[in-house]
C-alpha cells in the first residue's frame, strides 16, 4: 500500500466507522463497529471510557481483534490506558488485540496500543502487560509512523494472509 494512501486514511480516521475503513483498506477482514458492554467493569474504569467498539474480529488459527476506544478525558494518558487494559484482560483474557485510543472529541491524536502478556518475573503465577504504543498525529503522520502502521510481521501474515 502506498504511503500517501495510508496518510489519507489516517487523516480521515475520526470515528469507529472510519476506523473500520482504515483497517479494511489495510486488508483486514472488518465488521460493523460492535459496541462492547462494560457493565461488568469497575466504576473507576467505566468513568475513563466514553465508548469502545470492536472493528476487527479474526477467529482463524488464532484470535485477533481490533478495538476503537474513546476516552472521556481530553488527552490520552498512559495510566488510563493501562488501567483500562488491565481490567479488559481480566474479563477477556483470550486472543491477541490491538487497541486504537483517542481522546474525547479530539481525534487528532490516535494511540495504537498492542498489549503483550508476559509472566511476572517476581511471581510466575501472575501476568503483566507490556504496552507497545505508537502515537500518531492524524494531521501530519510521519513517514516512520506510516511505515510502522503498514509493517507486516510474520505473525500478522498468519492472522490475516490477505494483507
């Protein structure tokens, strides 16, 4: 995919519906944005989130999903992202996920967050999240950002061979 096309798609990513279009153009099998119910989440976590939608759900050889998460705050804070993700993984522990976070009514900055679960070295019975984050300024995404968004790893090839 050409970098100008990715740049254009990023600049238009301002809603879950446009997120669906973004991932569809990257070659993912997308779905209509599906709202996720957070009623079982603690109040402190629910207060952080305005809405969450699943926009990609691959259930082939391994599970992979993409979620669009709109925070209630006017900025994306790492502590809020981590608190939400730790709770999310307690409720939905299966599969690999990518989360796209945006601030309330401010889609200029998106954070693509790919959590990785690792065993806690201090207590092997616990799992910790390692957050791999790619902040993207929609209005002026850098060439490096665009190449990272379109970069396919061997694992991603196996999840979505059509990319």
